[in-house]
C-alpha cells in the first residue's frame, strides 16, 4: 500500500520497484491518491499492470488519512493476510519482499523493516520505536539518556537477526490482518506526524512485542523538513508536529506525566520562534493552536483550518 500526494516522479519509481517484484511475494499494489494535483491521477490511469489498484480520495487527508482509508479498503476488498505500508518516496530494496516471505514470522502480528536513506545510512525518522515508559528500567534510562531511549540503536541494524520492538513507522510496516483486527485503523484526523507511532505503540501494548527485521530493507528518498536544523518547512507542518506529540506523550507516559512533558517541550518550541524571521508571527500562531489542541485532546481541526492559520492575523510576542 502506497499513499501519495503530488509526487508523481517518486511514485513512479516506487511502483516500478514494487511491480518488478516476484508475484509470489506480492499479490497486488494499492495506491491511495490523496487528490493529487500534479497529473498523478492521469499517470496512474495509464498504467496497465493488473496488480495495480488505485483508490482516489476526494481531498488531501494527509498520510494518516490515506493509510486509514487504504487499510479500510484493503480489509474489506481483499483476503490478504499481510499488508505492507509505505510513503510514495519510500520503496523496498529489490530483495526485501522475498526476504520478508522467507523468514518464519512466528506469532508476531506486525513487523517493521530497516529504513535507510539511498546512500545506506540509517533514516532517523524511521528508526524502530522502544516505549520509554514501559517499565521502571526504561524510565530510568530515559531520565539519564533522553530521547535516544525512544529508538533502537544502530546495533539493531547490524545484528543480522530480528529483535523485539514496541513500534515503528509506516515506511516498511508489515501489518497482518490480525493486527488490524486488534488495533483497528490509524487515526486519519492526525493528518501527518505521529499517526504511525501512536498506532504501532498501541498495537504493541495490546498484542505484545512487535518485530524488527534488519534483513528487510527499505530506502526512503525523503527531503528533510528541517531547514538549517532550525526551521520546519513548509510552515504548516509545525502544527501537526507539535500537536500530535501531546497524544504520543500521553499514550506512553500517561495523562499527567505526558501533559507535563508536552508543556516542557512546548516551552522549547516557543523559544524556536527566534529562528523564523519574517515567519515568526505565523510560527507563533501555529504554536499556540498546537498547544491548545494538544492540551484539549482535540483532533478535529481539518487541514484547511490549519492552513488558514497562516493567513489570519497573529499577535506578535
């Protein structure tokens, strides 16, 4: 399953990689088109591979909405036992699907691939997740080492054998039908950022350890959202990146501690306004909305309303 929006060239590369796979390892490809405006729909309509199916959504509902819609469609329309999720700029290495099929998957109902950049270095945003608040030992390590304890380290990629993890990203995520039956569907209201973290951590808590297989490798040809390591671009992503962390922190640390963590990070994010120059007022508008919605647990602000924050007046600070 591939979710796409306005990246036809990347999508073409990903589909070429997928459709070149041995049919024994890939029954079909569902592309969820988030109402692309760059000719993606026409390009998809011109493809003639019988394994390709396209689900075109009436509006852009982000990666989260796309994965929710795609999984609902696939669960209802197919009898597939495994679903593999990825963005349009991410793709399995040529042997990845065969490697997934070759290993005994035991009783784990979800697996996550090792995700690297095209140059082979580890893609930080897709590192497998460890729940830092699952037991007192992890809580202590989190206090001593900070965010590093949220992820499996580089040694997991070199181990040559699977390991238990608590969650992962929707790049190279292999979800069984049983996993979807247990955890339901991703929350499309999140739009982007954190939807995979929230979904997979909740799944791990309900179903036991999930699996990370370093021998199944995906390449993520993504452009960073951080400009000069200080600014997020495009600017509207600030809202989702900050608001959705409130839900991650409460899921992992509980309501009281999670809220305290969110407020502490909120102060750090507020200080980052100084890096935004002429966009400072707009950044503060997005920050305020993210903090309000995060504290209130609100998930119903749609994307048009988020974009409108960039055009409505914002008080300076």
